[in-house]
């Protein structure tokens, strides 16, 4: 069945997914932080299906709620009201500070950011949008203009330009900062275990001002930022940087959008939302992935004022957004995060994990940087600490593959795909972190042989 599956995939499915492993996995089952393949081998899921399975694969409480809702009502479309939607809206709104209380329910992170962009433009009556170099905000034509990282940078054929041609009036702010020397924007960080030791804030603010001033009309509609850049390889900003950037955008009449698709729902441990760790209050918050623990759902939360201005221009409609099934699952996910203290677990186990993996930085010269917050960690691979050149992709691929063969699934990111990304389900234990550590260390030792 394995070779047949590969054949079907090759013939009929998008080629992108097959590139992830030399020997792709055929997964059959999931239970909390563990996944099982067709031969019964088990894998510790240290990437949660790209930072999505927030409370655990097939969490029994979430599954039970979904099954019960399936017997009652699956779908109504967004023109009808139903109790799971109201229950969910109340619960989610409670978790956001004033005046972020109006919720638009959609189905994916890309859709959420598309809608946020429309909101920013209708509210501000400006057109220009700023996003960071290294940011990932989606793969729809609109959000492709915002996304600017590694393999997701698209060149159109016949010299038609890059992806921003699809979505004009998007300008790139600085950042993208990575440890590697080859990264287009170099950081002057000495180390990055905490953003406090970053020395680069002033430099980035100057670059950010330049970007704002090159925007055609100098009239900014909106500014998108991930509280920590995920796809770019878990890249953090210098302390206070985001706060100053928000102020500069607002001076020019723009709104600030926090893309919490990866950082929301308690994953960072210290706060429920990533923007709270920067001490900023966005005008719009977009969320997806962890919101549904793998069930497709997403949301945009904004202020009554911005919501009203959108309603004047557009009757927002979404066939599947906020379906009874999605809302029931969303409520169950929030319930589990609360009942099982998963935000606290992210904080405790995340801190333990970061300290533990930082030990490897001292042991191996090919680990340039270990950074992150809560259960979102990046391990940046280099040829050596002196040169800070990215470790060649073939070598990173091999370590990645070896981890998988020893039962550990980790993610990848960064401009050169040189960073391992770690974001396990939030129910992970310290014992499992120890297992992951041993596997990862063994893969590195094998690599050095
Ligand atoms: N924003 C961020 C920060 C993301 O990481 C992603 C997905 N990687 C998206 C938006 C897009 O989400 P989706 O794939 O659900 O469209």
C-alpha cells in the first residue's frame, strides 16, 4: 500500500508535499502528541501539522463535541444564526481586550488576512499596505503580496515581476532578521535567546521609517506583523520595536494588524496572544491554525468602528465560515485549553525545552542559534559559528530525515530552509521533550561522523 500511495500522490496530487521528506510518511492515526504510520511506527509530533494541532490529535473531548454536533447540525451558511456560533463568539470575545470585540468567522489564515486587508483599506481609505520581509501571511493572491519568505517568494513567468504584482501597493518593511550571514537583512544580534539582547532596534526603526516614506502616497492603510515570524524560522523582534512601528503606522492613518495564526491561543505561554508580549494593542487580529485543532476554521477580530466601516462598503459573506460544526469545535478547544491549563504548560515545558536545546548550541558548532518563546522554537543550522553561513540544504534534509526515522517529526523554516521549527501540541510533557532532545542529538552526532 505504501508504494501505491506514493504512485497516486505523484500522479494526482500537488508535488509540493512530496518534497518534505525523501521517504514521505503515510500517516494513519493520531493520538494527542503522537502520530502513527501505516506500519504502526509511532512519531512524536513536534510540529503539530504546521503549528495547528493545539490541544492534541483527536483530543477525546473535542472529538466527542464534534461527534455530538454532527448528529445535530453541520451547516447553515453565514446568513442563518445558530447557538454554537453565539456561544463561540462570546467565549472568544472574552479572551480579547477592549475594543476588539467584533468577530468575523472564516476558514483559513489566508482568508482571514485577505479580509483584514480589505478592512484596513475601507476603514483608512488608504491603499498602501506594509508587511515585513520574511513574513508569511498566506497563499491567496492578495496575501501572496504580503508573504515574503524563502520558497514562498514567487516569481511570475516572462519577467512579469514578483508576487507583489498580484497585489499592488504592498511595501516591504525591514526585518527578516536571521542569524545567518547571507540573510538579506543582517542582524547585529549577539545572541537571541531573549529579544532583550538585541542591539538592532534603532537600525530597524530607521529602515521602517524609510519604508513608510517610500510608500506612494505616504498614506498607509495597514501594517501586518506576526508577533514572532513563524515560517521565517521563529524570528523575534528587538524589544519595543513593534510598539514603535505601530505608533509610526498610526501617525500616518494606518491600522495595525497582528497575525496570530501561529502565535495565538496560549502557545507562547506567557500570554494568550502574541501581541500581548509586545505590549501593543492591534486594531485587527487574525487567527487560524490552532483555533480549530486541525478543523478548518479562522477568524478576524476587530473594533466595532472598523467593522462598521466595512459593513458600509461590503456585505461580508462566507458560506462555510462559522458553521455549527466549526464553532462547536472552536468552543471545545477553548474549553480544553482552560481546563487542562495548556497555556501554563506551554510556558513551563517551553522554558524547559528552550534551555535544554540551548545546550546543543554549545555542543555543536553547526547550531548557530536556538531561540523562541513558549512552545515555538527555532534551531538555526550553520556551517560553523564563525562563518554563520547556512548549513547546505542537503545536510539539513538529512538531519530532518534521520529525526523522522527515529520517531521525531520537526518542521523547517527560514530563508534557506536552514532552521528547524519546533511547535508541539500544547499538551506535550517534559519527558517527551527529553525524548526529542535525545533523538535530535543522535541525528546531529550521526551527521558529524
Ligand atoms: N499567517 C501565518 C502567520 C501563517 O503561518 C500562515 C500559514 N502558515 C498563514 C497566515 C496562512 O494560513 P492558511 O495556510 O490557513 O491559509
